[in-house]
């Protein structure tokens, strides 16, 4: 049926319709395929109309051909060179004692124990929480005795 279109080949086509989920591309007078929105361009595509218009001539790569249904999946993205990854700007570091509410009293201890590992294990956190809890309890006991 559609044996003239081989998976992996790149062919020219014409945009015949645009829907929110993708664009329909006419490969010839009898065959058309669909470019899913995720295969329009490199990066996030919010609106296909920002990238394509009906009547545009485009190069597409044939991803799949379903012989039974005649459906052809296409990609414009795979015919284009992959953009260079840009370095992300480094995030500013947070102050050592600050953080998400609470006392933050055990934060420096957590940081020093995590420097070699990259993260704290649950056992380390539990020890830290128990120590902090005991300190709070001892402080409360002192206040009650006064």
C-alpha cells in the first residue's frame, strides 16, 4: 500500500492542515501523514501555528508506516540539526543558616556530614532529628523547673 515510503527516509511535503495536536502533511496526491506536535521543532512547541502554516513546503522524516491503516507518522524535528545546549547560569548559593521555616539549628551539621556524600541518609537525618528533639525537650524541662 504505502511501500514507496520507507521508514527513515526524508521527503518533501506540503502542510495541508493544522490541529492542536499536530500538522497534516501531504506527501503526494494520495498519501498524507501526521507530524505530532512533539516532532515539530526542537524544544517546547506551545502553538503549532507559530511554526507552520497551511501551504508551507517542509522536509519530513518518515518515522512509521502502518501498512494496515495506511497511517504515516512524520517528524520535522528530526530533519533539523540539534541545537547546541546552552550552559545554564549558575544558581546563587543559599545562606548556610537559612531555609524553610523551623529553627534551622541542625542545618550546618547536615551540610558538613553531606559534603563527602552529596546527600544525607535517612539514618543521619533521624539521628539529627532525635538530637534536636532531645535538646528542645531539655530546654523545656529547664523552663518548667524555674
